[in-house]
């Protein structure tokens, strides 16, 4: 199983952000993709643009790879370039269950779940940008590898929440040919209540969004946030109505 993520300065990380932060985020985002497939990591390939903080990046990379089961750095490439910094990582994983979970298996009558709160990365980003508060939830996001492997034999659909809960839920609904109905207040959030709508649209929390057949209990901590319906005019309903405005981060 292969997955690849690319990060660009000014888009996926702040100019001047530490090399250790960049390495951790690059690894975590790929590990989150593996988690959504119930896979375990084997190793990574790195595409690295040289900069002034190479030693810090290598420290962060080693720490992140140790954290995720001693995944091996198998190779890659380095370049020297001007302009915004760009980094890429390919993660190689092994499926722990077959069929491998996908985002396309949700069926009417299923229940909809998430492994944890959304909005923590948003608060961490704001803390990092302002220099005040705890920025760790943004700088040291945690991919749910263990949860993904535990859930893989049970889920009908699963994906990670990387671009915003509402946007990613809509993607799961489209892939499954169904409608996902979310109870807005059932979604756990890391923010104050007055920022709930922002939390539902902010990504990079790396929680797992998944569906289970009715009556199935998840084997890990998770929160039921809705149900799967037969496909209606809209793929996503929030408290019974289509959500309005921007649903999450979309690559352009």
C-alpha cells in the first residue's frame, strides 16, 4: 500500500516554521492515510529540498518515524532550489485486514462515527501564528494507526479527516452513493461552543471518520455523530439541512 503527500511553504506550513515541525507533519499526514486503510507502516521515501535547518529536519524525521513504529527511511532524493520550499513523502504500508477499508462502502442504515474531537489543530495553528498558547496539536498531530487497525475488520467505510469534517464527510457520501446525515451537536470539538462551525470545517486533526453496520460497537474510543441515508438530492445534511458556505480546505 502506497500513499504520498506534498507540503508547500505558505500553503501547508508557515514560513520559518521549524524543520522538526515540518518533518513531523510530513510523516503524520502520510501515516494518517495509512491509518484510514487499517495499514501498518513499513517505510518511507523522502523528497527533500535543502534548507538552513537540515539538521533540525532530520531530528524531527527520526523522532516521527520512531513514534510510528520505527518505520524505515528507505531512500528518496534531495534537491537545492530557490522559491517556496516543497517537501514530499511516500509512505509504504501493509494492510492488516482484507478487504482494505475504503471511503465507498457506506450504506443506508449504517451509523457514522469519528474517533475524536475536531478543531484542536485549528487552535494549535492560531497559537503558533500568534506565539501564545499551546501549538502542539498543530505541530505534533497524531495519526490514528492503532484505531485504524482495530476498526478495519468492522467498518463499511473509513477515511481520515484531513481537509475538514464536513468536506471529507461529503467525499465519503459521494464515493458511497449515499447521504450522510450529521448531528451538529454530537460532533466532539476541541474548541469553545461558539467556534463549533469553524471546528467542523478545519482539517489536520487526523481523526478517523467511519461507518458501521447498525448495532456494531467500535472497539476503540469513538463518538457517533450521525447516520447514513439513501442518497438524496444532497450528499451531506447537517441537522437535516445541507450545510452552507465553505466546507473545508480544497486544493486549487
